[in-house]
């Protein structure tokens, strides 16, 4: 998830900084996860619009479609890995007809999810895109990539497919040649094209897999193959049902494409609870197949991961945001003169990892280059440099940017022979830097971040 680029007033006393739309991931449990039904109870306040309908276990896709037709609803998605469909209900009569269908378990409102992008070289949304790319003759290694570890021979993601569940990918980006090779093996919830029409997905993809060449930037796993899974529209918005459709596509194609999809990078989300949607069952299906799902923790420092979907799922790796470089203080007397590197980002969602429940921040990674404080005590972030829609590079910040750093690391671990979600999770956590001493206090917010003590991700 990307942090909206704007200045934020920071008073010298304790403050929980205001909301920044969410997104992230977490993984746990040594054994295969049993698909969990959505939380029961009356949760429908409306009777028309878009819904997700769950069916009795084992109800065939054909029978589900027949139920939808009989009721008079409009089918949107008929899932293969969960006993559910997404549909549009035009009126109350259709809603009641579905309620009376004995094969229907629950009718759940389809909730919106978002990714928020910010551009700007100065961290407050007002600066121009900066860095290399496009027509430049030299490649830049972004600070975040340097912080987690440069690729090397035998550790560059070769042979590993990474599904980018986002706004799409810019297939014209010459720094993403492997994505072009994956054309035809892509998914869009919004028609036939997986082309990025927002920029967020292209930026995320560059952090994972921008090529090692003479232009643009280099990614964490430059030889990994990104697969486009477009579940967000041109505004960076989508819904639970769109994300479920994307994950359904991943499950159906993961083993048949070359290279196979073994990592899923998800930089989006919403507020919610553990079992408020069948989306968790989709994630559980990937978990059970050994596919690692890496999710952004969220951009709301007033919340914890347990309040964010899909970051709260114990089947995912939830990633919080830290900085890669030392920041500055232009004269705000309330804070130290330099803002240290590896500082917990002032916007990041928090939550220490709970080894019993598997919920919390799995690991942290750079979601911004640095944080700066103005003389008037405004905190702002300088975004991560990555690829721009239409060519060249730009900066964005947020846990959306932290997440693909970890996705690239997971791809490199899998290239090295690691497998199994829990094995990957434990390895990522065991090899992190600054475990237990990662920034517990943000120098710009006076807020204690528990999640960051899990450490900052390091590539093998």
C-alpha cells in the first residue's frame, strides 16, 4: 500500500498519526490451514449491489451458477478454490430468493480495497519524479535494494515466478522484460487487458524484479519473472471479490506457467477482521499449496495488523515499513537533529508478531528512503525509487513499497532451495537484521512501534 504523499503536522507530545489507507500480510502455522468460513451473524445492511455468496461445501460451480440464474442475480466471478461466487443483486426480491436457496450459506457485502500511490522526489508529493530510467545510460541501485541486499550470481530470483496482485504492469517498460514474456499468462478483473493504468503496480513490480541492465533501477530479484494480476482499477481501487478472482487465477495457473508462480505480492487492503470475508479462504488455498503470500501491513499507524485485511491472516507474511537512509531535521526543536536510518515509518501499521496466533508484523523492510522533519515540525517521507508508468522512474512511499522488497527476498530464498510457507517465514525472521533492536520509537512521532522489533528483512 502506498502512503498518500502529504505533509503531516507532528506535535512534540505523544500522538497517533492520522489515517493512511491500509494494506499488508502475515504467515504462521506449521501445518496446512483448514479453510475458514466467514464469521457468522447478520452483517448485511443492504439488499442490492455487489456481494460474495458462499455455498455449502462441495457445491459445484455449475450448481452455483444455476442458483444465481434462478434468483435473478448477475454472476461476476465463480471461484474454483473456494465454495463461493461474486455477484450483483439488483433488488430485494433477488436477495430474498438467494437467502431461501438451501445451498447458500451466507450473503456477504463485497468490501472495497485500495492502494494509494504518491509521486514526488521530495517526499511531500510536490516534487517531480527523479532518478534514472527511461533514456538514462546508467542504472541506479535504489536505497531500499541496497538495504536488504543486492542480488548476486545464484541469488537473483532465476526460475521463480512472482504474481503482482495490484493495478497491473506497464508492459512497455523496457526495464521489465520478463513481464513482457508473461503476456498471455495474466489476469485482469476489469476486462481483457492487464496493462497498468495507474502506476502503482508498475512501481511495485520494479522493486521486485527490475532488470539488472544499464537503465532505470535494479530490483531485489532482477531475474524473477513477474506475472500480472490486475485486481485494482485506474484509481487504485478494487474489492474483496476482485482480489479473490486474482488469487483464483494464481491457483489455477501457478504450476502450469514457466517459471511457476511461487510468490504472491499483495500491496493493498482495508480495515477488517480475521474472518469477515471469504477472501481468507482464497489465501488459505494458496498457503496449502506452498505459495508464499506477502502482504502490506497498512499505512495507518493508529491501527495494528489484526485490524487490517488481508494483513491479519496468519497464512501471510505481513510487512511493515522502515526507512533506508538517514533523514534530516530542519530545526524542529522537539526532535533530534538527524532522523536515523532504519526508523519505523511514521505511517506504518504496527503489531508485534504473536507466535501463538501467527498474527502481527512478520518482518519490516524499506517503505521510504528517509524521513525528514521541517522547522515547523512537519514530518514527510522521501519515497522509494522504482519504475514509472510510461517509462523512467518515480518515487512512492508506503508499506506497498516495503512489501515487494520482501517478495523479492522470498523469490531468492526459493531459488536457493527453500520451500514451504512456514520454513520461508522462519528463515526470513531468523536472518533479519536488528532483531529485537530495530526502531521501537519513531523519532518523528514519539510513538512506540512493536512490530519493528521483528527486524528488517535481509536477502540471502
